């Protein structure tokens, strides 16, 4: 895990795995409630419980941006 990767926690209510960035994790750790990348307030399930399905919005927000060369290559493929 790199510093840019979120910590993933499964929420009690929706049972989805949500991404928590480092700054929000530090604040939430003191309270026991976390704000996910998607904006949802996450009350974590037991850490021994199986992981839930990953929140699509958190997964999208946590994905690294495409490199400019990759974007240019994709655009060329779309135009051809």
C-alpha cells in the first residue's frame, strides 16, 4: 500500500467496502466513525468480518489518473 492508497473498511449499514484516505482516517480513528471518499459516513464492521463489495464511487475516486500518454493512445484508438 502506498501513501496515496486509501484504507478500505466495510460499513455496518450498507455492507460495502469504502475507501478512507489517510487524513480522514486519522480524524475518524478518534471518533470511531469515518468519512469515505464517496462522502458516506462509515461505521466499520468487525475487522474479522468478511469484506463487502467495494463501493463503486470510492473505487472510482481511488483509482489513479491515467498517464497522459495512455490518454493520448486511447483517444487515437477512439478516433481511428
